[in-house]
């Protein structure tokens, strides 16, 4: 089956933030300066060429956009100001929309109005749910677990997590299918296509097991981001790591450990749950605030261009964290009604962020990138075994 070529693809990707790809004349400078580009997996040059040719099939099979962490070195040294780092960022948005079988990712990335309306609808439904079904609002003390019992919230959290996991993992499987059926070096393209219908795409399970540590390591540490940074830019890796680890910590506390995290008694300050909550809160607030300030100042290459989804994601995450701090403060100050009202507002912000961002937008990248690195290791092992 021949690749589908669309000469209008470059123009159609402008909605995803790809605005300068046609300026590139494939000199290869970006590939030469990138610390993460290798002889076997060179980028950004190759995928930019696919984009210019309009080869949608090869783009969908390409792991390279996910191997880029957008440190900005390539954009700073591009002789044509083609901004290859931003092109790679836009391609990640585009590929996310291709992996998503529901079509919602494309709507989020191409329609600011759709994303805002979706957030308002989901947030409004959360507010209505509390309006009709909340528990008694005791005013003689803060009784959050009477107003919103943590066992009920836990069940709702687990239901939401299951639904979000279904969408995210089915989309990730589509990415897996595309990347793993790309021909190996020296492999006949027809043989690669036949692997599409095989279990694990024709690779032995032992290869996946042997390389599983790569997924865990890269998901937790984002270590490759640190490798691509010059010393003066290491703050970008630190900020990225803080946001990711902070969010993951709070997510686990709220979704998995809600019965221990949301309690009416205040834990001692040295309690592990409280310390984890403080770390997650600080990490997110510092990282997101830094990213927002840099995007406003536009004084670093990686922050010069902002898609609407970048801002919406940062604002939702900042507001979720800030309202979470307010809940903690009003509990400490023993302000019952303020605690209940802020708690509802907090969930009206947090739930839309989770429901929309995790499977369909920005947070999906947190799964796709380490997964791609892991799958590339599996492919390397398969090539060596040939």
C-alpha cells in the first residue's frame, strides 16, 4: 500500500502550531546540533521533510517527534529561522490527534472555543452534582467528609480513572501499532505490514519484558531531557520534572489514596501523606508559575510560541493547585463554609482538566514520550537479533 501524500498537509497543520515548516530547506543543521539525534534515528530534519512532502503515513509511524524535548538548540541555530523545535511540538499535537480514535483531540487542538465550552460543560456538571447531592454542611466544625464523603469520592475517582485509562490506553495502542509496524532496517515493507496483524506486532514478548525498565525510568525521571540540555538551560528540565512528578504525586494521593488524603482530622506536619501533598503542591505551583512567566516574557526559545492548549492547560493546573491550597488553609483556620464552597470550585476546575487533558491533550504526551523511547529500545533489540 502506497503512502498517502497530501501537498496541502503543511498548510493544514497551521492550526496545530506548525507555521514555519515550509521555510526549512533541509540543510541538516538542526539534526547536527541536537544532542539526542542519532545516526539511526535522526531528527528533526527527516520528519520535517515528511511534512513538506505531505506523507501522513510516514509521519504517523515516526517516533522522532516524541524523542524531542524542545530544548530550543535547533531553533536557535537554524539559518532559515524555520524554528524546527516548534515544528516538532506542533507535530506532537498533530500525532496526538491521529492516535485519538474519538476525534476529540483534533477538536481541542483546532478549536479554542470547543475546548473552552467543553471545560465549562464538564465543570458545570460537577457543580450541579454537588448542588443536588452534597451531604450536610456542618458549620460547628469542618466536616469535609460529611459534605463530600471520601468513600463516595473514591468510587467516583476510580470510575473516572477507569474511563480515562480506557481512552488513553486505546489511543496509545494505536500509536503502538503505527510505530511498531514501521519497517526495521533492511526489512521488506510488505513484511512489516504483515506484522500489523500479529500479536505484539511480531516481536517476541521477551523483548518487551527486557526493556520494560526503560519505560519506567524515562517516565519517572525524564532523563533524556536532561541529556539534551546545556548547563545554562538545565532549569527547563528541572521545571518539566517538577510539574510531572508533582502532578503524578497529587494524582496518586487524590485518586488512589483519597481515603487517607481527604480526612477531617489534620495530620501532623511530618506525616508522610502531608509531606507528599506539600511536595506535589510546591512542585506544580513553582513549575507552572515559571512556565507561565516565561511564556509571557518570551525570553527563551522554547517559550516564544504558545498554542491555546498550552495556556489552557497551565491555567487549569495552576487554578487546581491554588484552590487546593485554599482548601487546606480554610481547614487549618476552621472555616467550614469556605472549605465546602472552595472544595466544589476546586473540583469544578480539576475534573475538567483530568477528563479532557489526560486522554486527549497535553497530559497524553506524558505517556506517549516514555512509551516511544521504550518501543524504540524493543525495535533496537529486534534489529540486533536479526
